C-alpha cells in the first residue's frame, strides 16, 4: 500500500496554478476525543483547508505553545494511542479524499518502530510526516522507509538556519518545507513579521519544493499577508483555541468550519 505523497504534491501544485497559497490546518488527534478530533478535521476541510496536519500528542512538546499543549494533555489523558492517530488519518482521508499528514516528534516513532509506523501510515492513506525534531543528518533510515511507502518527509527550517544549513535540509525533504516564521513556540500572534518573508526567500533559493509558513497565523488578514510570499499558510493554535473555547462539540465544529472559511478567503487575497 503506497501513501499519498503524490496527492499532496498535486494539491499544492493545484493551489499554485490557481495563483494562491494553500491553506494547511493543524489539529491534534484525540482532541477533544478521538471521534471529536476526526469531526474537527472534517470541519476544517469543509471550511476550505487544502491539507490537514494531524498532531500526534506528545508529553514533551518542544515546538508547541500553551494552547496546543492543553489540547495534547486532554488527548493523552483520554488514553490516545498511535492506533487512534492512524484511525484519524484513515477516516478523515477516506471521507474527504484530501491529503492528511502526521506531525510528530521523533520519540514516539522511534519507540513504535520506523517500518511499522510508515507502513501503517501509508495503509491509512497518509501523505507523509512533519518531523520538527529529527535532525536531517540522522534521518536516512526514516527517509528510506518513507520513500518506500510513498510518504513525504517534511522538515522544519527556522530564521536561525544559515543558508548552507537550509540547503542541506531542503535537499533531504519532500512534499514541502515547513518554515517556522519566528523563533519560539506555536501560538497566535499580532504580527507574523518580516522574519518569515526573509526565511521564505532564503529557503526558496535552495529548493523547488513549496515553502509553507507556520507559527503565528491566526486570522484572514495574516493569512493574506503570508500568502503573498509563501506557497502555503499553516494554522494550528487558532483552530485548537476555537475548540477549547467552544461550549459544546457542535459549536466547536461550527467555529472550526468558519475559521477555515475565513482563512481560505485570506489565502485567496480576499481578507
């Protein structure tokens, strides 16, 4: 069973052909429940997301801010297992036909087994993995298995990355490059800032892969700003916050759908 890297590539190329950036939503598996998380991802797609990253909650997140940490804690206390993450990928991809990736720290994969994880993710219809803490120089075994199973390997670059380092990272990656717009953890911010634009420019000088920007985007205006220079706009904390703030599941799903619609308009320059 081959994974869906080609679907991811085609989706990003399709957005570019329309003269816009892609909208990539992030939502953690198992939050507020496994079933609720699946419905939230469907709602994000319904609202206009092109791609969804499914977070694999981890007890020691180095990149995630307090909003996503809160959601991860709820998921972990609910007993979330990797099989539930795979089910989330399977059901959301089957329901929508759209690309679904997993964003995870390395430790859970290492413990689970690389071959087992990649084979199961491909079987579930996954498009690939975003691996924020896997050093490129230690990634050969992962990349071998991911490529064998038709999965993208998305690495994260940061404003602190030197040009030579950017070239090394982008040469090893596939699918797209995740450009962290600023130093620090995830979360909504008033401004995405100039660091992101400079990082995208420097990254694009090293690769033909799409460069997608995350960390800090929370509304249509910011999405429009980032879409003016990036191939994709990644939004996570703003979606999670809508679910955390909701009175019940139905209103949470409605809020996710509405935010996706607003951001989808933003990446099309309509904010």
